[in-house]
C-alpha cells in the first residue's frame, strides 16, 4: 500500500501538456477521498521547491509534503503510485512496478518526448473546473 492513500500529496505536472491535463483530470475524478492537490510545474508552488526537475517532461508526486516523512517520486514511479492511489481496476496496472525502473522510465521518456505531438499543447495552463479549483495550487 502506498502512503499517498492516507496522507495528502501534491502532483506536479506540465500545465500546458494535453496528455498531462488528461492525466490530472483522470486522477481528480478517481481521488474519492480528495487527498491529492495539483500544481503545474510552471506555477508558483513548483518554483518554491528545490527538488523538482528543471525540465517539464515528468510528473512528480510528493507524498506527505512539508513533513519529515516527505517522499518525492518521479516519472514511472509517480505514475504507478498514482494508479495505486486511485485504486479499483487501475491498481492492477500499478503492479507494473515489478518491471525494472530503467525499463519503465525508458518507456515513460518515449511517451514524454512525443506528448505534445500526440496530445497537443495549450498556450497557457487551462483553469480547472469550479468544482476542482480548491484542489489546485498556484
């Protein structure tokens, strides 16, 4: 069981990426206990963190932010932990963590390199629907 299920976490994502926007909406719809918050990597919340990558080609999950038990997960680790967090059928896919990380991250990077071409790119970060605005950090 992953810690994000009971403790709040922050998902940092590329705010202008069409795939990332779909991924965030997917997680929002399934985060039944509303334990996750979201912040674009281009935003103010991301700028205050020193542990985030400079490039925007990854999703980052920070579990228990601001505590001594804080953990940061990137790329395929973050994606698989998020699938486990939403549970249900999607938890089965989180079992892909048995695949060695270099292989998982290689596939992740292939998709990340092509995401704008395949899923589009926004001019600026889209605003979340009103019912989700309280879940987003600047």
